[in-house]
């Protein structure tokens, strides 16, 4: 069974001193004990009496970490320039704390871990953040009706919802804000606007940066290069990174209202990103057909 580290990946070795020790050798020694490739453990901080390792793997087999404290200290102690004492010990938050666990009753420990993992994942899944996008909102030219609408719908269903900063019409800014939301442990990250076919629209591209396998179906296709259309159509994006789901919705409020029931059902029933994206795109494409594409409809 693989244990998901749930982004808690730092491992501290306390009461350790170094004298011209090779940090790469130390990282490789820890990786070896944990049964990981050498490049998946790094030294990220060195202090006078402790050192911090970061485990890059998202999952580690349970047998590779449970009760491995003594083996890790022994491996480190063999490296020239590493000095341990009887008081040396390991510490880690989250699942990696199993390294320090006793192994007299492994089943009981794993049951406790399974419960803890489930609780953490459930808590993350119910934390949402909603980001509006666009210079129109940034400059106060139009009212943001989407964010309070989505916030209300989600809170009615038990989500804790944070209102994110307005995203600039800039790929780097959107990526930075998405990356920050991922690192802060939001299980649902919504953006509204920025999915159109103009050169200022970057929401879908940003989700693809976070998840290169994101589902990005078309709502409507255009002849690329006609008018303001520098892209060949309007798409939405649904991506996943670890426990977090990212969804880019259109900007027009009537389209957000149209998509919301599908989004909520998909969250409740646990649809895959591909299924959720396809069903959102289908209802939005119907909405476009109802509006008619030949009436100069502006799309955010």
C-alpha cells in the first residue's frame, strides 16, 4: 500500500552536527533507506543542531517508512563528517511521522494513519477558493457577480470558501495565484473569466501549466485569426494536482449559472476531471447555441 504524503514532506534530524559533511551523500543515504530514487530526497536546510530533508515523492510504500528512524540515523552516522549522539532523533509532520513510529502493532498504526489521511483529504476537499479574472474587475469597471454567487452555492453545501485576489490578464500572474492556492491546500480552485479566444485570455493555459494532462474541451470553435480571435476557439479547463481540483469557468454570469449545477453534481459524485470537463463544456455549448454566435457576443 502506498501512503500519500499529502504535501507534508519535510523530515528533520535533530541533535546532529556536521563537519565538512557531503550533503548529497546524506540525501542519498536517506533516500536509500526509504527505498526512493536518489534524486527524490534533498537537503533543504542546515542549522547548528539540526538538518532538514525534503522528500519529493508524493507517495511512499508503507513498509519503506514505518519505524525507519534507527536505520536512517545509522546510515547518516556512517557518512564522514556527520556526528550523532544518543539524543539524536527524527521528526516529521503528517504521514512521514511514521518513520518514528514503533512497529510492535503495525496494523493499529496503519488504521490510525488511514483515518488521519481520510480526515485530512476530506478537510482539504471542502476548502475552496474562487478567483475572478480581468482588467474590467481590477479597475472596477464592472461588478463581480460570479464570486459571491459561487461562494454562496458552495457554502450551502458545507464548503469553506475564500475569495481570491482578482487575477490579471497575464499568464504568469494566474499561474502564481494557482500555485499559491495549491500550496495552501485548497481542494477546489475555481476561476471565472479568461477562457476566451483573445490574446488576453490565459485561464485554461494556466491550468495546463499546473496539470499538463488537464481536460480542456471546446465550447465553440472559430476560424483562428479572424477578428480578435487569436485562438481557434473557446475552451474550459479542469485539472488536478494532488488533492486539488482546478476548474476554469467562463466570465459571463449567465454561463456561470448554467455551469454551476453540473459543477456541483460533479463534485458531489466525484467525477473524473475528464467527465466533469466534458459535461461542463456540453451545457455551455448548448448555452452558446441558444444565444446564437452571430450576435457579437463578447466572451470573457
